[in-house]
C-alpha cells in the first residue's frame, strides 16, 4: 500500500512538473505566434511561386533574360507577371520590333528588385529560341506615372524593362530602354538551366531551422507553443513545396493583411 502511494506521488509530481512547462501563453508568446503566422504566409507565397516555376520552366521553349550586373538570370513567361519576368503580349519578339518585359520588385521572386542599379552602357541578353542570343545596350531610364500608356512599335529594335517605383509602391513605373546591339547563336545550356529551382526548398529550411532555434532559446514555460507553431507552418510549407498552388491565392491574403496596399508589379 505504501508502495502504491509512493508511485502515485511520483506520478503526480511528474505531471505537476509538466504542467509548469505548459502554462497559458503570455501576451508576448501570442504576439510572437502571430508574427510567425504572418511570416509563414509570406514564406508560403514565395514557396508556391518558386515551386510552380520549377514545373513551368521545364519547358525549353521559354526564353531567358540575363542581366549580369544585377544578378538576373530568369526564364521569361508569356502568362503573367505573377510567374516571374513577363513578356508583354502586345510587344514583339527580338528582331521583329520592340520587346517589353515586366517584373516585380517585391515578392514573387522580385526579379527586377535591383533594376534601378542599371546604367547606360550595361548589357541585357536574351536567349530566345528560334531567334538566338540577342544583346541590348541600355541607353536611358525614366519614371512615369502608373497610368502611363506605352506604344508598342514594330519599327524599332529596342527593349523596355518595366517595374514599379519606388519599391513596394504602385505610384510610378520605372522604365529602362535599350538598343539592340547584335544577334548571335543561342546558348542551349542556359535554356536548360533553372537557377531558381532550389529557392523554395531553401525558404522552407530557413523557416524551419530559424523557428527551431527561436523555440530552443525561448522561455521553457511557453516554448512548446512556439515549437508547435513552427512545426505546423513548416509542415504546410513542405506540402506546398511538393504540391504548389497558385501563388496569387496567397498574395491576395497578404494584400488583405496590408490593408489592400501591395505592389502590383
């Protein structure tokens, strides 16, 4: 009987100790959980963006834009700016007239994040199936209102790179113009590359590892809440890595969180 009481006391003590580490979440913990959820939403948008691009850009018919000065090497799509660098459907292919490319500066890969760093004389290269390697030399840049309407001409062999300005705003458009310099043989190796294919996995790992480190150093009393939040969000990110959905679905939630203010290009 004494042995039984001793066992009960031990079990009660263990349970009591466990309950000490499962106190109700503090306001700081609740705030941190909300922050993790918001960060997870942004991460989910980017994971879906890059995971979708892996599938879409396996098509070798997609051309590639290379701007070495600002670290751009991306395939060009003809579907939407939400899928990366977008070739304006009203413009032309290289050699047949004006080429117009759009790209985001925030979120969705931000391919034109550093576009403002270009200067006259810099080179923009297009690897374009059926055309070849096309080089353009940047001549000038301009900032115009968001309502500006561009003319798409067939009588000029120029390129226009367009994004929003300033970063994170839809107030203006930053437009860089370049002249066609020469057309040479295409580089098939570049068409086969997809330098962004591991970005989604990197985002998942960074969130998971960063979250685990945070939970490890967090107070013992509320550590479990942070750990559970990190693991759940990481599990969702891993799911999106293998089974991506349209990134626009995620970004619509982000726009709502920002009160409707988010860059559209």
